[in-house]
């Protein structure tokens, strides 16, 4: 069986076409790999602020301490703050819970608790001052 010269020419053109496609595909692959290397960074090369952006902290209901008043809950994550808050009298806890969770004015809190607006204001400022003092006693100097 003889090969036809015309078939040989077509075979050479097809071979050249296949080589060109493979060469272009290899160039595209190398170009994409270079682009990917330029965009990627090792974790060891990142600064601490960049690493902090990648950090995710899971929050579970069991991680916080819950204080309730008048059907509203105040979740406190910090154990020291929760301990200082639990040392407050019940009325002051209720006033702070309503103030922090609902952002109510003193008069509205007074209507719920059964006090005057000025009494709610005194209790709230006293409770906040007690919390500040208790927490500042627990904080290290300069912190």
C-alpha cells in the first residue's frame, strides 16, 4: 500500500496544527500559573493584622452568661463583667437590662419597674458606677 503525497501533506499540516495547539495551551497554562503565584501568599508571609482578618470565632449560647428581667435577656460573654453584674442588686440589674437591651429612656423604664424617672436615673448611674469600680479593681495597672 502506497502513501499518497497529498495525504502526506495533510498529515504534516495536521501535525503542525496539533503542535501549535499544544504549544499555545502550554503557554496559557504557564501564564495562569504565574498569575496564580503572584496572587497567592504564604501564611508565614502575612502580617498579624492580615491574619486577624482571616480569623473566625464561633459564638455559642453556652459561652455567655444570661441575665433576664421582664422577659428580656442580656447576654454577657466576659466572666469578670458577669461576676460584677451579678453582684448588683436585683432592681439595678433589671434597670440595666432594660436600658441595654431595649435602649429605653428612664421614664419608660420607670413605668415598667414602678419607679419615678429620677429614681431610675439614680439607680442606673449608681449601678454603672459600681460596675466601673468593680471592673477597674480587677484590671491591671495601666490597662
